C-alpha cells in the first residue's frame, strides 16, 4: 500500500494537470509559472552551467521543484477557499442550525 505523502510520478503529473485546468487560477499566472519553468530548462543561462555534469543539472532540478511546490501550494489554497465557501453557504448554515 502506498503512503499518502509519498511522491510519485503519477501524482506529479496529476498536480500539473489540476493546476493547468483549474478555473480559479488565472491564465496569466498559469502561463507565467509554466513558461518560467520551461524557459529555465531551455535557456543556456543557469546558476550552475550544465557543462558541469551532473552538478549542473541540480540547479535545474531545484528550480523545477520550487515551481512544482508553488503550484501545489497554490492549488491547496484554492481548494481550501472552495471548502470554506462551501461550508459557509447559506443553505449549509441553515442545516447546521436545525
């Protein structure tokens, strides 16, 4: 049985798909964050040049990890706000009072 917090490739791509198709996150933010990740991978300017293999790829991995962490954090905030709105909806409040 897989642990809930264990990282997996399937969960990674599921998170990217959820972020891309989220209606609550603006198109401009999506383009900026995803574009930033892609640009950092393809541009020759790096913190550590890729010519210093394998250390040169560590900064790429680190930047991509930070971008994924941001996307995950942003999705969690959107979901939390949706849950809060759903729990404070007028019909839910009336149900709790009765």
